[in-house]
């Protein structure tokens, strides 16, 4: 029969039937001491990043060879690993801390550095504060001494580990720390992640400046090569000739544009001004009675033609001279040589006139739109002579002078009378052919009787 365990009653129903587990908190401490397969490291490993095996104190083999004499002794030794040792002058609170090496951690991350003023201040500001003593479970049974943890299977509470971690040194101003050496990199500002990224980027090769990446300068050319390059840079005769021809064409184009503008716009403006002044002069002379009817000199104005449908009011001058009469915006009377025709005051004959269809005032621009019966009034010093449009000849040769005879050919008139013939160039903007319009007098009204109905309406 096996002997009973020391410290227990003889029978199972004794006052301390459960032995050491009967004490307050003993069972909870035993459960906490069990190994955790999810958190405990593999044999030879350690969960702490600052663990260093060389800092673990040697364990006396003789002490390990001695087995506990009883189950309670073994449990007491195992329970001591999780209890804080008693406070004393030689053992500070929070031991054991043989696995923590702050100097090694600093050396691994930042390299060998000499102690700075900031680090010294940090060490002084954040000293390790001793934790308050843990009261024993029972006053009668003092807590056994803790056994060493050679392999670090049981980590200490997190609060005690963080309390022993020294505070990180605060960065000092640049003026106090002095210039940073090229061999010792300065710690990057921010947290640990920033410092790690900065440490990884120190060894990378930086891109060269743009000036260094530029292509090297070309080698200097010899005199022969320089002359050849200069000759090649000069324009060839063909290029020069083509440029000259292009400039000539551009100049001609500009001149033609100016000429067309002059013909189609400026000549009309100028002719209207001259014709208007001549009309005013004729009316002033009639009003003053300075002139008597008779033979007129070439280019002299003596009458005014009104075409109400076309809104035409133009002076009539003697002759068909282009520069003296037609180009000045006036209507010319065939009154010289073989082309001499009757006057409106004659009792019988064909009063024939000519005028420009385009440019220079263009008084006959739209006479092709006249219809039979449209009035045409010729105003003179003594009377108003009203004609009605009778017929039109769209096109004939410039040499066909039969159209201005006393009985014009092709007009439809068969006997002598008082007729009107209007001649102009056709087609527009050319002088290849002539356009003829005929009219027949229907009314003669003295100026003393007032204007005819065609002008009043």
C-alpha cells in the first residue's frame, strides 16, 4: 500500500482531502501554468522580438537533476514560475528579464550609435518603476521561490513587459544634434513603419540628374565638314526661284483683288458722287434761268432721266464719250456724226441714249426688267417728256446702228414718230453685245404745269 502524500489527511474525507489544490487560487494558478499549444513557441524558439539566448543565465545541472520529493514540491516549483519573487534589495520587481536586451534591439535597427543627449534624457525620464508586491495566497504558507525559465515557455504579463521597455528618445532639434554624418543615417521621423521604409530605401540607387542623362556633345567638325554643312544649309537655286515665283503670284493676286474692288465698288461710289453734283448743277441753272436751249457742248449735261420702276435718277449729257460722260455716271446722248439722233423737244425722231450696265454708276443695270407700259420720264429745262416702254431686244451686235434710226429696226414701229431708245452692254460685266429697249412718247408736260403723274405717284 502506497504511503499517503505529505501534508494530506489519512483518508479521502480528511480536512485537506485535495492537498495543495485546496488553497485559494491554487487551482487557477495551476491551470495558467499549463502549456498553450497555440501561443507557446516551438522548442528553441521565442515569441519576443528582443529575445537573446546569450542573456539566459546558466542553470545548475545538479539542481535540475534533483527531482522533487513529492508532488507538492514539484507543483510548488512549477507555480513559482508564474509568481513574482519577493521584493529584496538584490532582486528588482519584474524579474526575470534575462531575455530582454534593449542595447541589442537599438543596435539591430539603427546600427552602432554613440549615446546622445536625447537618449540619456529618455532613460532618466522613463525609469522602470517597481511594481507593488503581490500578497501571498495565505499568510501561513509563504510563496515559494520562483524557478528559472530557461527556454522562455511562459511569457510574463504584457503590462509588466511594456513597463520595462524604455521610452523611445524624442528627436532633438537639428541645431543641438549637429550635422548628420554621411555614414550614420538619421532616423526617419514618424513611427516604426516609416523608419523601416526609410531604412529600406537608403540602399536603392537614385536616378541620375537630367543633365547627366543627356546625350554627350557631338565631336567638333573639321573645316571640310563645316563647309559642307554650310553649303547644305543654303537654299538651292530651285528653292529660291520657286519662292520668287510664289511671291509674284501672291502680289498679282493682291493686285487683282484690289482692282476688282475698285471696279465693282469704288467706281460706283465715285460715279454717283459726280452724277449727283451734275444733277444739282443742272437744276440750279434751270432755277436761275441762266441758260437758253440750244446746241450743247460734248460732256455738258442738259437733261435728267427718271425711271421710277428702277429708282433711277441720272443726268443726260451730250455725247457718248466713255471718260467724259459714261464713266462719270451720266447717260450719253448720240448727238455726233453719223450717230446723231433727235432731241426730246423735236416733233419727230428717235431720242437715243447709252449708259453703263455695270460699274461707274451703272444707271442701266436693270433695264432688262422693264415691261411694256412702264414709264420713262425725260426732264428738261422747259418740259417733262413721258415715254412708255414698248419693246426690248435682248442681244445684238455693237455695230448694229439700225436700232437708233428714226424708225428703229426691230422695234415694231412702222412709221415716223417720237421714240426713245436705251442701249447698254450685255451680258453683265462684259461688252460683247448690246441690249436695246424702245419706248414711245405718250405725254409732254410743261414745267409750269407741274410734274407728270409718273413722278408724283
